[in-house]
């Protein structure tokens, strides 16, 4: 993670490692700016006052490891960004004037995209804000995950039925709400079909009538043309202007002349044969023209009937054909479709059928919802007991967490229940909503207890705790460190702490050191080696580095490492690892141990 011009941090890189990373330093050194920077990367509301005095803007950049096929990578690509070999770069720029810009995978994006992505990556538990379980919907989801298959199987069945129930209910409401409209549509269809049935158009009738109308309307013109052609072909009737005889006589004369000389030349004989064929064709043509002329008869009554029929068909086409250019064919196509639609509209039993199916599905939903409620209440009791045991070890023996399952709500996609986490911080205190039931330090410990219990059921890739150890010490501080280390077996944990007992359990120990001018530069973030850790733990124990404090610090390190050896890490396998990958992958923010400012960190971690 790279932070520039944020609070007291001028320019610093934080090499956050896997497992448990602790961040320590003098009061006011800027440790909590790490949490502020993460909040900006998570799309939280920006405060222009956080920009370092005298600078124009603050910049926070994080490098996150995510699976290429996970939801984070998918959302990044939707926003136009890229995931490079499993590494995603997130950035947030905050100007001193209050404007804020976000970048996801190298592309500018709305700040809301950072918020969407962060839900799959990071949970922050700070002194003033708990971002892990901030809504009732999240609390319900976490309880279901804790319950496991006891709830998961019934919930899957419930959601399948719920999807069908909503679809049937929507269809029923649509049909019921459009009864009058459907009746009007059906009446219009009946009127149209009655008209089509009354006119009774036949396929291609409009084409045949058009041709007949043209013939009847121009019968004299046609008769004159036929007579003239017949005279030209046969030579009968008045002088046609082509001389004595018709075309048939002249062709016959040509045929005879060619035939007489054809004995002397085969080519000429072939021409004579062709002339004979033409003579036959002319004779047939003359006969057909004479027959056509004989069939022509002026019939005004028939012409009127044809024109009236064409007018009827044209009216049908205008009213009912989707494409008037299709003519009668378009009317017949509309009639077929209208008949099918009318059958659908006249199905009087459809509404009753839908109502019956809807009611049956609702009964099944309520049965499954009752099973979900019972399973959730059983899981809630188990969760309360396990959290209580954790709180007792965290110096809150009188604290009581209640997981209230309220039912009786509408049939939603998750059942009829809502979940509310209530906390009574001490005996005699009335349970209050989680965010208002304790001080910041107490609330952080409650969230730690919850996260430890939920680690196997609902792991988050990266968890951040800001001063979870506030107000405790001694044995309780050791227990906090132990639980953070246990949590770090299944997820990446980043902790800002003042207690050496907590810091001793770290896999990676970073310390923040201010320069003489009160700022933190790149050289001010140091990853400590073993000797550096002993010195820092000694300072945290008493503010001095005397031999007694160093001996105590060395004992803390030995003790924490002995516990780590006795209880091997399962960070890379098992149920939690699978669940983590499904949620989008561990958010390994920052660089490796070779990042600048690592001090003596290049030595192998014990």
C-alpha cells in the first residue's frame, strides 16, 4: 500500500504481508492513517481535511491479489479496468478542495465501484466504524453462513419456489388488472373476423379482379386491336396498308419459292422448311386472335360488380393487413393470427389457474420459511454461546451478545426473518444494537470475537482492526493477540496496536517513525527483523529499552512462536481457504518483503 500526503504521512509504502501484520509506533505517528487510507480505497466518504497541510492532494494506492475468474476481476473488467496476472491496482485521489477520483485496474471509475469491490476484499473494524456487519442484510447472511448446510439446503429450496411464486403472482396480477382491456381487444378481434368472414376473400382474388376490371373497362380498344391484327395476318377485311393479301399469304408465297429452288441447294431447302413452320405459326396465331376477338363483349353490369368487389377487398386490406402491399394475402394472414389471439383471450379459466398455483406456492413458501426460522434460531443460540466464550477470554466476562431472529415479515428472497445483533456490554445493561452497545475498544473486541467464531464459516480475505486492544492489558492482551493470530490462519489480518502482547504474535511487524518535522516519509515505515522487534516491543512495554524490558520482549516473542509451532498454520488450505477464493481472493495489499524501507526485514522470518 502506497500513501502520499495523507495526514502526517508525506510519502510512505507499507509492505503488508500474509498472515498477521501489526503496525506500531509512537502516539501520533500516523498509524491510523493506514486505516484511513484503506477506507478511501474501499470507497468510503472522503474528508478533504485529511489532505496534508500545504499539499494539493492526497493519493492512496493498493495492490491486491485476486483470482482471475473471481467476482472482483469480473467487476473490474466491467468498469473497463484490467487484472494483470492476478494483481489489481486500486487508487484514490483526494484534492484539498474536496474533489475525489478513483481508479480501478488502471482506468478511471466511479467511487461506488471501489465500494462494490471492497465488499469482497476487506472488512475494517475501527474505533468509530464497524464495516463488517453494518446492515441487517449482512447480519442475516453471516448467520446463515454460520449455520451451514442446515440453512443452506432449505434456503436454496425456498429461493427456487420464491422465484416461481413471484413470476406466477406477477402474471396473475397482469391478467387480473387487464381484464377490461382484454375484453375490448377480444371484441375488436371478433368484429374484424366477422367482417373478413362476411367478405370471404379468396387467395389471389384481388389480382384476378384487377385484370378482369382492366379488360372490361377497355373492351373496345382490345376488340379493335384484335381485329387489326387478324386482318394483318389473314388479309381479310379492309385494306391494312400492306398490299394484297395478309401475312399468311405472303409467307406461303415465300415458302413455295424457296421449296421450288431447294432441290438445287440444301441450305435453301432448310430455309423453305423454316418458312413452312412460320406459316403454321401464323395460322395458329390468326385463329387465336379471332377467338380472342370473339370472346370480347362489353358488359357494364359485370364491370360494376367487379369494381364493387375490388372496393370491398381494398377496405379489408386497409383495415387489417399489416402491410397493405400484401393485399388479400395480408388480410388472410391477420385473420389466422387474430383467431389464435382470440382463443387465448377467451380462456376463462386462466385467471383461476394462476390463482390456484400462486396460493399453492405461497403455502409451500411459508412452510419452508418456518423451517428457516427454526434453523436460524438454533444457529443464533450456538453463535451467542461461542461468542460469549470468546468475550470472557477478552476481558469482557459480563458482556452478552444476543442474536435476535425476528420473523413475521413479508415473504422476501431470504425468508420471513430479519437478524439483529444486540450487545449488553456488562451485567445489568440492556441489550442495544451492536454499533451503540459499547465503547470503541469494547466494540472492536466484540467484532474480533465474532470474526474468530465466523472465520471458518464466512471468511473475509482481509480484516483490519484499529486498536482492538484499547483499554485492556495483561492476560486479556495476550488473548487478543492469540485470537488475532488464530484468525490470521484463514485470512490476512492487519492490526494497529499499542500493546506488545499483541504485536508479539505478528508474522510481519511494521513500525511507523516520524521525522523531526513531524511527518512520516518512506524511510519512516520499517519492517522489523528479530532484533528490531525486540527493541520495539521493549519500547511498547515501558517506553524505554532497558535490559529488563528487552528480556521481557524476548520472552513474549518466544512464547508466541511456541504457540505458533504447537498449532500449525492452515492458512492455505481447508474450508476457509476455499471460501476465501470463492469470495474473490485474499487482498494482499502492498509489496513483498523486498519493498523500500524494510530495515532489517530481509532476514528470514522465524
